[in-house]
C-alpha cells in the first residue's frame, strides 16, 4: 500500500528498540526471576506489581488488566501514537533510517535529519526563554504569572518562559548554536521581513507546546506590553512540526493519567491547563488557537483507547463505558458556541461527552485564584452531559410562554435527542425535555420519531453511513502491519489454575516459547490433541504452524515469539503474549536448561500416557475374533508404550 513503511524496516525497529529501556522511561522495573522484569502497570492502578516484561522476547503483559504487546504497541498505547508515528519515534531513538513504499504522499515529510534539527532548535529556544524569565527584563512576565497565583516552581513545571523585546535576541542565540537562517525560518521561530529575518516572539510570556512524546514543537505567546501591536495571543505558524489542528497543550503531562483514568478535560487556555493540573485535575489539555476539531478527537481517542462498541453508555456507578471527555467553557455566548462546536465532534468518540461550566462563568484559572483548587475539582466533578447542555441552550432561544415558541423548541430539541448514542437514555430525555419546555411528553415523542425518520436530520449515531460500527462489530484500534491488535477480542475459556495437568501444560508452553533451544526434539512429534486444555491446545497449534521448536532453535527468542503470533488467531495471540512473558518456577539461570527439558518431557509423557489409555480402550472394545483389527490395535499400543519407555530412559 502506498505510503507505508517497509516491513523490513518495521522489523528492524522492533529488533533494535530494547523494550526494557523504553518501558523503563515510564515504569520502574525490577528483576523477577531469570530474564524477567516486573513493575507497576502504567495502564491501571495497582499496589502489587503485575506488569511483566521479558526483554529476550521483546514483549510485555500485565496479568492485572490484560494489556500486552511488543515495544511498538507499548509506545502506541503509552503515548497515544498511531502505528506509523510509533515506528518513526522508535526509529529516531534507535538510528534506523526508514524507507517508505513508493507513491506515499504524506511521509517522509522532510529530508533525513531535518526534523531532528527543527526539534533541536525548539528545545534550545525553550531553554532560552525559560532562562530569560528570571532575568531583569522579565518583571512584567513574572508579575503576570504571580497575579494568577503561579510561582517559580509552577513556571518550571510547565516550562514557561519570556521572550525578550529585542528583534534578534533568540536569532543570535540560535545562530551561535550553529542553526542556519533557513532552519530558523522553517521552524517558525523567525519571521521573514524585507530586511531579513527577525524573532517572531518579542516581549511575551512563552509556553512551550509539546507533542505526546514530550518534544517541543511550537510555542504559545501572550502579549504583556501596551506598545505591542500584535494579537493578545500569538502561536507558532503552521510548520512541518506544528499543525494547530493536531496539537493539544499539556498532552505530554496529561497523557499517562488520561490513559489510566480514561478521562480527559479540555479547557480553553494555557493558564487554565496550569491551574487545572495544579488543582489535581491532571488530565487537562487545551487546543492552541483553534476550536476542538476532528484531528484533536483522534489524538484523544488514541489516549482513551475508547474503541468499545457500547461506548458512551453511562453506568450506575457514575462512570461510563469508553471513558469521559469533559469540556470546560466560559459561560458567555462565545463559550456557548464553543460547546456547540464540541458537540459536533461528539459522535467521533466511544466515550461520554460532558460539559463543565461554573455558575459564575469563571474559567479554571480564575476559579483557582478566587476559591482554591478544590473549586476546580468540584467544577469537573459536577459536569453534565454535553447533549443536555446543548439541548437546554437550544430551548432557551425560544419564548416558552407562547404556543409557537414551545412548538419550535420541541422541533429544535428533537434531532438532538435522536443523536443520543445510548438509546436507553432517549426516552428519559424525551420526558425531561417535555418538562423543560412545559409540553406533553407525547408531543415530544412524536417529534423525535419524525426526526429519526428524516435522514437529513439524523445525527451520525443513527445514520447507516455514520461513524459508529454496526451492532455486534468490535472495531480494531491501531491495527497496522506487524503491529496493532484489536482492543477487545473473544476470549478463550480460562484454564482451572488448580488443575495440575493444566499447570504443567502451561509451564511447558512458557518454556517452549522462551527457551526453544532447551526443548527436547520429541516435542515436535506431539499430536495436535496432545494438550488437554483448549487454550493450551490452541497455542500448541500456533507453535506447530510456526514450524515447531526445530524452527524456534534457529531464531532469536523475539523472532520465534513473533513467528508464533503471526500464525495465531487474535484470541490465541493474547494468550501467547501472556505465556511469552510469564516466569518459570526455576530462578537459577544455570539450572534453566535442565528444568525446561524436564518440564517438557513431563508434558510429552502425559501426552503419551493419554495415547496409551486411548489405545487400551480401543483394544478392549474390539472383538478378539477380528484378528486383523485386534493385532493392529495391539501393535499400536506396544509402539506407544515403547516410545514412552524410550523417553523415560533418555531422561
């Protein structure tokens, strides 16, 4: 397919990127047996570590929440990246030069090395601005922050800085670090004038804008001085790094809590993000100079992982299936319009969308200053469904003291009720809207039915061609060549942990996946029904399809596990990942080879015993007068018994 990264380059990135090094940037890992590491899962709250990493096979799995995969999938889930973005991020860290299939029109966007040069220019600029904030010329900037209850440590946490008033302060600094004028213009840090280039940002408070990986890709700047004729807020222009429709300020700080808590709070400005985080609302982000749109929704969706077909359904506990997106808006007309624009993106989510507006119209920054951090937390916790907020706003446009006004209000509200994705809530909102308007429930119900039958008025939740998948279909999140797995797939029946046969079979498969070089060749001679437990039998089938341990011995552990995964159905692949990172009872490295051999021999022996029992049963059911059939069955029994004796003698 045009534009895709070549498969061999993806494989090279997967091999070079050490999963323990990548995971260690987010999780404190400790040794847990031979070749195993364990830590607290970054994807859910836990007190006892159940997040297992096995560097030799390049995979991780959490035995608490079930998340698992390879280094690419970890970066995708941890940082909210697409498959391609994750590959490009890891390629940059491992020095792999990526190649793209011919015909691709989006990537690579720059010649090799240019992106890294632009990122480095932004990093140096961010450090420069942060240093200037403590200088004698930045009094106005420090006053601006202090008036909003932000101190020096707050500024350092968010990297807030100050751009000097001079026309070339940053330019001279960057050129002194070896950056060319062409690079500075391409970065958006400089503007081109008739007499040459000059600093784009001058005499302003500066906020570095980072992507999900933490790299600075642009800046937001707030005017401080009256003689500044520019706009109140000025952002980096569109560059190869900075696309305002894709950028969310604060995403680098919020991403982990968003992924863990399945909640994102969208506020309206840089100081609101700061105030929210400092008040304990650590999932707050903001758009940068533009309204929340479809590309922002994609970023949020990846972090929420909200691909549940039943998403948006509210639970009795107050939570929702698929998570929550909470928008905060000012209480004025502009805030109302922003809420309606956000509502237009509602159907892009499998999460429930809410709105939080303070009664006095204060934003999170003002609220924190006036009433303290607890008021900001209360604002978010007091959120109301976004569609209820929008419906009430539409109703307020009409004079409900007249018959005509009430009729028009019902007609305006009906299409919005149709768009409520949790259909079980629609009838409740029919009754509630009737109460808000002061009309009969049946009148509202008739208008809703009319709106539902009119294609032009249906919201995407009810359109045949809408964004929602049909009932019963589980969408795939992050599916990509060599990478993504569906977020939810059918699960195999869990084996009984008390069953000693199930336990032995499981340990044998752990050994086969992790240490094929120590597994007896007799393992490959096992019949397809050698494993008694259905889940283990399915894994055994994938191992057989991958060529058995004869092939596994010739490959690295990571390549061997990948080969088995490629031949495993989705439900079985999850089990393979679990087994590939599980620990063995033997924790002495020198004894692993003998332990694995004995373990697998025991399972082979069990399989031969079952075959002997089956052969004896068949023999008993035969009529001895049928000499030919009886002799053949007896010979089969003797052959299996001989095979079992040979196995035991070789041990």
